[in-house]
C-alpha cells in the first residue's frame, strides 16, 4: 500500500513498539509532542544512538501518526532531525581491495566481488537470477531494489567468465 520495503516496515514496527513501551503502554493517540520529544531525547542522550538511527525512529513516529492513526500533528514535522557529521569517504587502494578479497572464503568471493563491482546490496545479490544477467549488453537487471524499484547495474567484465562458470556448474 505504501510501498515500503519489508525491512523498513519491520524497523518501523520495532520503533513504534519501543515508543509505546517507553510510555507504559499508553496508546499513541493519547500522547503528544512532549512524549515524542522525551522518547527521542532518551534515545539520543541515554541510549546514545547515532543520528541516522534517531532519524529512523522519528520517521517511524511520523509514519505512525500520519499514516496509521491518521492524526494530523503539524508539530511532528517540526521536530529537529539529527545531523550527521560530514566525513570524507574512505577509498581503498587496488592492493587493499585485492587483499580484502583474498580474505573472503572462496565460496563467497564471487558474491562479494559482484557486490563490490556493481554496487548491489546484499538482498539484491541474493535475489539475483540467471535471466537478470545480460552478458551481451554488459548489464545486470536489479529487480525490486531499494524503494522497490528496478534498475540496471553495469556487469564488471572481470566477472563475466566466473559468472558463466558458476551458471554452468549450477545446471
């Protein structure tokens, strides 16, 4: 209905459950801005969660009130979201990447290299089917990825031979 991924739905349910339990099982409809802010403050100060996790909890509460309960709480969108500190990404050298691949067990190495070379996520690789690999065009069709959207990823040419062997061995 709302087209959230299964993991997002599961996570939202967990945060909503924690919110209700935090306030002694009081129905969320009977709670207001003060209770939402106290819960988020508890998470940030007492539990010391990361800003992205705090934003996730807030998103779950926004979903609860707006979509589930149908309660219009204009103040809920005014709650300040946590900001992440800006950091430069860590980029590995070719030698570091090769050393990393060497540490991965042989049976999992192709999957890890596929994730690294295409940018696919774990669930996307696990759901990959032979017919989603287009060797002639050099693309992989990623079905129902993040946001339940289909997309194409570039097939690394260095993996073509290994993938063909893997497909032959599985037949």
